[in-house]
């Protein structure tokens, strides 16, 4: 009997050991680390549990996902004249990814630049969620009262996504519900990771579709764990930790400094000179959202680390907001307070042209919009640039500008290469008219109008004939 009891105890011990090992392997499936030691697995399990409890306690005073949705809808109810609320998709758990637009004409296509803020990319970095709601409410409260708020609302389409990773926030962890780091899930310029569309996370797909639907000029994502403004490139071709400049390095340095110098103490950093850093020099990452925005979206994005503590106590949020408020506002306002802006037209018919805009010496091009042909190109001040507009079927034009602290407007009028041939873009109106004429109800109305016109002509002709006949008779009788 004693032998049987000891065997049973041994069996239960082995079963418990296997159970803990299975938990450890599942929990670390995306890190590539598996510890087969029972003691280590137990310690890690307790550590994770304690970490979750700690974050759960810190979450008191932060908005839940439900609270966040209610706060956004309450904001729109209070500020409906200058805002709209919409969803760009859903998370793994089916939570809507709610976004809001702030503008004096929300939802309307205009020849204005667009900016986006994204918060909570990492689930355990929730400060951005809170700050973006504070930003939205500040703009609502100060519109038509504060010059900076009025400038932004009247001249920029500002889009705000407070939480890109609501599932990660609920789970109190960095990754999403599938435990994937969303800031490593975008296509990469150097390596073929994430090229399989079916493998990308729904949150990543939502951001990529968002970029395709709205032409953003610039953007920023809000993170925690450091105090620095990070700019491209985020990685290097040889995976080395070294400064790797993108074509618009000067412009990105200008944007990053604008944020850090407007911040309460970011520019005073002892770790990062002037409070800014090139991503690859800090630590290289691949599949990041920042570089993807610049390469594929024509959007100048910064990664902003806005608090040393990833999840500070809620009573510190007001102070963090005060430290970042001016920086956030100035970064958005820079879209209209600097850079070169304009529109592109055809010389032969005045049609807007969705031309490409390039800067000589920079291997980077943006496109004017398809319908309004407006472009907005951020540039570092105190430099001379040659701006080039090109469009297939048209002669390329360029002009040299001296960029100061103020924005510049440069419109282009492009001439067709074969001016004697009718250009397709100039025939849009004709094509539209032909489409209308081809409709049966329009053809019937046209026939009726022609018949009535013919009858009117006959009646008019008869009246004129009678008039002259009467005059001739009177003339004869007068003789």
C-alpha cells in the first residue's frame, strides 16, 4: 500500500510538472524561449501573474475600452460641428478600432493636409489613449478662442485613433490578442517578413487600409518607456546598430526637434542629444509602422516616446498631458506653418492633374490628390530646394524655392507633350456628358425638347410671315 501511495504521489508530481511546462511554452510561443525547468516555469508564471496584478492595479483611473468608446461618442455629441466618429476596422477580439476626425468640415475632401495620431500600439503603453482624448477635448473647448486651436481645426484634417491595440490593453500585455507585436507586423523594406497578407494581424490591416483611404501628410504614434522623438530609418540593411538616414533626414530631424523643444523637458535628455534619435541608431527594428508609413503611404511619421514609465499611475496623467500638449499641437500645426503646398493643373483645359512631386537630389516622391490635385510637402526650413512636378503625357516643370520659416505655395501648370491631341483628362467632361446622353430617359426628354423646339419654330415662322403680309397690304393701300 505504501509503495502504491508513493507511486501515486510521483505520478501526480510528474503530471503537475508537465502542466507547468505546457503553460510556459504557450506563454512564450512568440519569443522563441522555452524553459523546461519546473522551478523556472513556476517562477515565471508567478512573475507574470504578479506583473498582471500590478498593471491591473495601475489601470485604475484609466479608461477601459468601453469607457474609451463612450468618451469618444460623448466628445462627438458635444463637438459635432467640428468632428465625426468612425471605425477603421476591428481587433482580433472584435473590438471596433474607433477613430475621430477633427476639422471645420469633417468628412469633406478639401485641398488641406491631413494628420493622424495613433495611441496604444502596444497594449501595456496606455498613456497615449488618455492624452489623445485630452487633445481632442482641448481643441473643442478652445476652437475660435485660441489661435492655435483655430488654425488646426480650420486648416488641417486631424484624425485620432486613441487605441490601435484594445485587446492588448485588456490583457495588460505588449502584443495583441494573438500576442503579436503590432509594431513589427508591417511590410519591411529590407527583409521579406510580413509579406504574406493572410498572416498579418487585423489591426495592422486596418491601419494599412486607412492609409489607402486617406492621404495623410504626416503622423505620429504615441509610446511609453522613454522620453524621445524617434525618426526613420528604424532599421538597417545589415542589421547593425548605426545611424541610417532616410531621404528626408533633414526634415525628420526638424520635425523631431520641433516636438522635443516644445516639450517640457524632452530636449534636456541626458540619453538622447536634443531629445531626438534616429531609430536604427537607438536599436534597429524591422516591420515597424513608422518606416512603412513613409515608404508606402507618403506619410512622414514620428514614433514619440512620451513617458519614461510605460504605465504610470493615473494621477500622473494630467502632468504628462501638460508636458506634451504644446508639442502635440505644434507638430500638427507644422503641416500648415511650414513646407511647400500647391496644386497642379493642365494648361490646355485647366483640369487638376494628380502629378508626382519630387525634390531634386532626394530619392522620394509624393503624389498630388486624384481629384483636387493638391499636394503638401514637408521640408526643413533654411534650405534651397528645386521642386519638380511630373505627369505622364505632360512636360515636366520645376522651380527653385528658398525655404524660410514660413510655408510656401507653388502651383504648377503642365503642358501636354502633344497639345494638338485631345488628352484623356481634358475629355472627362465630354465623357460624362456622353454617359448622361446614353441614358434612355434622357434621350426621350431630348427628343421631346427637339419636337417642341421644331413646333415653336414653325409657329414663329408663320407669325413672321403674317406680319410681313399685313405690312405689304397696308403699304399698297397707302399708295
